[in-house]
């Protein structure tokens, strides 16, 4: 992997970790995608998802949240209860939560603020054939499309 791509991935990893509460919530530092893999394999702490949701503005509505992390609002509310919050998220829930945090971190860098990034995720995008980025996060293929489009935006390649 080229050095610039590797450094970029490390930056995205660190920014995503901060969106999830950083060392205080994750109980470890993340400096590389391999660190993130190990954390996700062990299961993200439920507090990481709760922290992320607490930092959302535009995307805090029920429909967007469910699409972004693949969890109903009711399930999220149950995860905030003391008994449920002690259990880590499942591998699938951890992966979806992490991917959303990564994409939000990348979009925040591209658009200059988290508020702008969240607003962008809610709007149809020409480069995504008029799909809303948030709607594409329901599948790995859709999330990859959003990530690719963000990279193209970052480097000024719109088509």
C-alpha cells in the first residue's frame, strides 16, 4: 500500500475512533485499520454507539439512524439500559457502527464540518445516481460506493 493511502487510512481510523468516544469509551487507542479490526472482532462497547448517536445532529432522526447503523431506535434505547450496555455489540452491529463512523469522519473532512457532512448524507447526490448516501449504507456494496464518491469529491474528480 502506498504511504499516502496508508496515512490517510490511519487518519480516518483515528477520526472514526474519536466519533465513537476515543480511548475513554473504546478502552484502547486505534492507530491503524488492524487495530480497528481487533476492536470490532471483540465487539464495540455499546457506549461507543451511544456516544456516536449523542454527537449526531441532522442524522439523529429515526429513519436515518436505523439505516446508518442497522439498529432500530428501540434496540438502541434498550442498549442504553445498564444491563444491556455492559454487553458489547455483535460483530455485525460493531461493523455497521464502525463503517458509519468512518464514512462520517471522511465526509466531515471533505465538507469541513460534521453538520455539513450529515446534511450531505441526507441529500440525493448526482454522483450516486440521485441516491442519498445514508440510504446506501444499508449494504457493504452501497457503503463502498459512498466511500469511493467521497474520495472522488476530496480529489476533485466528480464523474
